[in-house]
C-alpha cells in the first residue's frame, strides 16, 4: 500500500491496529521506503508511563508526528513534552481532543458535559499550555481552535470523507475541501483510500481537491 501511494500522500499513518499486529517492524519497513510517519497510538496513561512511551516512540525511524490524548491531563502532556523536546528534527507532539466518532450524546454517556466543540477547544487550549505542537480535532472545531490557539498551532483533522464516501463509524465529518477551508494543517484520510478499488486514484483525487480548496 505505501509503495503504491508514493507521491500521493504526505505522511503515512501507523495506528494501533497495524502497530499491534506488526509492532516497530511496521514503522521500520515504511521508513526504509523513505516515507515520513504519523504515529497515531494516542498515548493516555500516568505521566511517567506517557513519558517513557513518548521517548521510545521518538527513537523509531521516520516519525514526524505522534499523538497522545489531551484528556490525559496537563501533567501527562508535559511529561511527554519533556521526553520529546520541541526542537528541530523531533517529532511533533499532537494531542487528540474529542474523537470524531463521538457526538454530544456519546459524550454525555461517559460523563463529559458540554458540546464536542466546547470540549475540543478547551482541550486544545490545555495542550497548548502543556507546550504541545498541536491537536487532532474535527473540522467543525478548527475555526474556534485557530482563534484560541493562534496561527502556528498545528491542527490535524481526521474524519475526512469525500462527498460520495460512506461515513462508516464517524460522526463529525467533513470533505477534504471543507477541512482545508476551515483552516486544517493536515488531513487524516483512511478508509476512503485504503478501502477504495484503486487506492492511488482515490488518494490523487483527494489531493487534487485539497489543492483546489480555498484556504482561510
């Protein structure tokens, strides 16, 4: 898959499914092909464990960005930042705010009050306070996060679905052009590419839509 998408994607995401099945070997194989890697393992643990996990991840080849849950708290995020200092060549630390599969009703079920938008902005502000480089958030929250955290704070948008694509298990989604127009820096596109009959053609079509989108 990675070879077939060469030149059609900026980074390749390694998430919990692939990492659980293949471990660091999967990262090493992709890195040997010359691709940058977005390590999306969403660390969420006590500060000392998050520190160790982030430090170990940063030593893997090709890692450009890695994720942890903002809901792990300020001290956990600060511990990860301590393990991976903000300097040239270090992976960007990106905090996950509210998963794009969750809506207001789902948040209420797990005891989180307020709208997904309000919670995402609050968690983004906390991540910035911890010194992280950016956040993962749905396209719907991007304008408010941008206003709260400024132009240099990275915003990674998952739940991206072309107009004709299935929503799958996602709730708060956007098309590629909508996400870019909202102010996203990076888009995460999974099944619309990996499950397509022609993944490369699907990736190139999304890339073309991104290129034609009006940026804020």
